[in-house]
C-alpha cells in the first residue's frame, strides 16, 4: 500500500471515529440533564440535609396568594417531589387502598411515576408499574401513608423509584423503563409497608429494604444488578433512609440506624465497619442527620430518644464515639440542623429545639395551630432563608423561625384540599413544591419565575 493511500485511509478512519464519538456525545446529551445546585434531586434535597440556599421562598400563600399552579395527581402518596431542571417527578398509587374510597381489589394496585412540567404543572408523562403480590393489606399504619411513600432520586440521566415489594425501578427522563429489580417480598412483624427512600453513591443505587428482606442493598445504576447485600434480622423496623458520611481521610461511610444500634457500612462492599449501641427501641423512622463526621440519630417508640456520635472507627464504638444521648425524640419526621441547633415538630404536635453540641433541650412548645389527637405531622421539615417549613397533615404548612426561641411566623392552607399532606417539600429557585394525597402545588412569589 502506497503512503498517500495509507494516509488517506487513516484520515478516513479518524473522521469516522470522530463522527461516531460525536453521535455518542449528542445521544448522551439528549438523554441527560446537568444537575444544578438548585435542583432538589432526592429526599430532603441534594445533600439529604433538608436545607435550601433559596432566599425567595414565600412566607405566606393560599388558594389566591402566591400559588403559581396546582395539578391533580393520578393517586395519593406520601413521597416527596423531586426537581430536575424544568421537570418535577413524583410517585403515586391507585387501584387499591385509596383513602375515602371503599373496597378495592389488592390485585389492582398500581404505582405511578409522574413527570410534571415545572412551568405550568401539566403532566408530561405518567408511567405505571403493576403491584406485585403478595402485598400487605390496606390496614394499620399502611392506611396512614399508603403504597407510594418512598421519594424517588435522580442522577440527571435516570429516575429511580422504590416500590416496596414491586422492587426498584429505573426510568430514563422520557419515561422509558430501563430495569426493575426485586429486593424481597417479606413483611415486617407490623406489616407497615415501605418507608425508606433511595440514595445514590458512585455507580450504585442504595436501598434500605428492611421491610421486604431485612437487608440493605446496592444495585448497579445502569443494569439494576445487585452489587452487594447486607442482611440482618435487626434491620426489621428500621424505616429510615441511610446517609452518606464523608470522613476527614476522604473515606465515605454509609450510616443507618436500626432498633438498638447505629451501623457504619462500607458503601462499596456493604461490610460493617463499626456499630454503636443505643437505647432507642421499637421502630426507627427518622433518617440519619450528618454534620461533618457527627451523626444524629432519632427514633424509637416507648424507649424513644436521640443521640449524637462520631462516625468512623472500628468494631464496637458505643463508649468511644457517642457524644450525648437525650430523651427528646422525633417519631416519624427527620429533624433539620441549622446553625448548631436541631429543629422539628413531633408527631404529638410539639415544636422542639435542642442544642446539637450538647443535646440539651432549648425549647419544647405545644403548637396551638395543630389539632390535638392523632399524629398531626409526618413530613420532615426543610429550611430556606432562615425559616423552617413544616407541612402538617391536616392544618396547613407551618413556617417557624429557626432560632433558639419558639416563634410561628405563618400558617398557610389550601382551603380546597382536605386530603392528607404527608410529604416533605421540595425547594428550587424560589419555588416551593408541595404534594398532598390529591394535588401537587407550586408556590412562588410573583417576582420569581421558573427557569
């Protein structure tokens, strides 16, 4: 082969390779979205802390004030909405166990992932996943939160949903189902259904499948194939979402609370690194709160309480790492940490603030705006612009000052919606997204706009 022909072939091959690479890049760009700081990509926001840097979130709203849009959902649910650019994703269920509707066949249970336009609240697409049997009946605490209680998570390319005994399901941003992986079909002794939300780590989707198989699992984001499984009977009644904690030596740990213990796992292998015993027994619902290497644990039923400890270490760190313990607790909601204090409204309708360094109680006040009796708050609070937003189940959204003095700044209601508000809010670019069992809402001041 002559040198000119060889050179021509090389140029042709190089051009072909370049064109193939260009097409791959174009295809990837078409199927992905760059995640921005304002996106609310998982339960309690991008870092799982429940904190937003937005300063334009309204203080007050109603059916006629600062309501940009509302849209009727295809079914109820307690999962929170997530935000990715100009799209909102939220899960629902239908066909069985719908509040205020009698009867129903459990074989008709379906879960839905709904993609909503951020601009005007129109539904872009809805994808349905049939419920797989056996499934727990609509009774007990399942009747309080339903069959869509786990908040989805997105990496900018795909949206991942946890549907309990129907498994973890991945969709692309256009709604194409990519894979579905079962994580067990068992039931805890209370038969309360799933509660934990998914989190992402490197190329993994991590799921707390305590109710389905008494296990925590990592699944490959692209294929759904199981990467590791950490199983233990003590995971029963552990309903909280695990947290990722970065240590000073740049190692990452996966921390989860179970009745009687806190665990630190290697998120790459699922292997137990350390554990600490505690006195919180019964079900553990709140998620781990992380502040640097310090983690805060809340929960328990009759032996309820809270504690702080340092992550890291090896083996039993019960004596060496625990910093404080307290009888002040949250039963369902995950408290939020702000400027050295932990804030929340309990399921008994009390607002609490404790010092994060010492665990000492700063205030405990009865919230007069909430109905007495029942469990008036399930949602976890979020903070924006120094204010804490707490949806109550039946009495609107309360806005409290995040300072070591109890102060209710506002109580906001939608009079046209008498369904339960069990979900935590999502915040993005001045927009506050709320969901009830009937509607998804976008609340914003008139001076702000969606991007």
